[in-house]
C-alpha cells in the first residue's frame, strides 16, 4: 500500500536518514581538505601490546588467549582512530572532562620533573627545622577528672569543689570517684591522651590548665567548654621535636609533597609567561594576582 506524503514525513526512519545526512555534511565542512594527512599512520608498538597484555592479566588474573589479544589490539586501534577523528572535528574543545584530564597529564609531567633526585639528609634536616609544627610530638597526659555542672551548683560551686578536692586528697590514690560529681558525656579516666585530643574534647583553656598543674594531687576547678572539672594528673610526658633518624620516612613524604606542590606552581608560572590573560571587569593588577595564585 502506498504511503501518503504526510505519513512519509512522520516516519522515524526518514528522520534518522536526514539526521545522518546532516552529520555527514557537517563532518565534510569541518574536516580538513587533506584527510590522509589527518589520519596519518597508526603503529601499535610491542610496548603497547605488552601493556594491553599486562592490563588484561591484572584484571582477569590470566594472560589473554590469542583471540582475546587480537580483540584487545583491534580495540586499541579503534580507540586511536576515534580519538584522532574526534580531535580533527574539534570535539575535544570545550569539553570539561577532557580539559581536566589534559590538565592532570600536564601536572603529572610537572611532578615527574620535580621528583627527580633523592633528597639528602641535610635537605631533610633543613626542611624539618623550617616546619617544626608538622613533626613536633604532642605532650601526653594520664589523668582522672570529675565534672561539676555550674548550673546545678550555682553560687556554691567553689565551695563544693574545695570540699570534694579535700576529701579526695585525704583518701589518696584509692579514692572512689564514682560518688562525686555530676553526669558527664566523656570518660572520667584518660590514659596517655595527647594534647591535641584533649584540646579537641575539652577545649584549649582546659589543656592550658592541665599543662600547668602539679601531678599527683587533685586540683581545680578547671574550666572547659562544658563547665568545670576537678583533675588528678598522674603522668605527664612533655612533647618535643624528634630526631630526623626517628621520623625520616615521615619527613621524606612531607618533603616530597612540598616539592611536588612547589614544582607544579613553578611549572605553571613558567607556562603562564607565554600567555596574556584577560578577565572581564578586572583591572590588570587584579588579573595578574588571580592568574598567579
């Protein structure tokens, strides 16, 4: 049965044919006149084949069969063809994912350049001196604490704290602390707690007081972010800067990371010298500041 012209225009197959023809015309307009130059030669090296075999073996825990290897090589060639044709059509332009990947590759090149050479102990020791805050070992405290809620004790807080401290010190190390104080979320005993952890849990004011009180006796009240505390410090180990030999691997990792960051920045600034950057609604000084940060 013959189709009417109106029905023909509504046929999906016709739509696909027209779309395909339009894409072909667009391709012809964008493509370079000399397609043989754009295609060039594709050479699959033995090194690339070895990489294909290695990747397959890691994924499947066995080497590929001859048929599978032929499929891997065919897929590699197909990928190369598609990539070259896509770049010839400009499909790689203004693509966020591709731009990020290209940036990553440039950063990898920069990092490889920065990573060359083994640092000497003199360089690592100098880095350690210049960045002590990254390597200093924190002080450690072993202590017991009793919490007093200021809202519950009100004006009697100082009196109640003094009475409890007196009873505890007279009872000595065997004193039962469970009968004193108010309910509290944190533990009542801490063993070898670092100054960093104590500051996070109780606040810097509590840590500052803990660093100054004399070990061996109940003292307080010591303020924290929760209220006040009665504290018995049994052991305090002062922090300090360890020797390079003790933390060489840690210093080396930090040194390499700092060198990588500095190398990336230097590499970028060197490349930036070849460009003129314009940012709308920004003056020249602001543009330089933005681009170089």
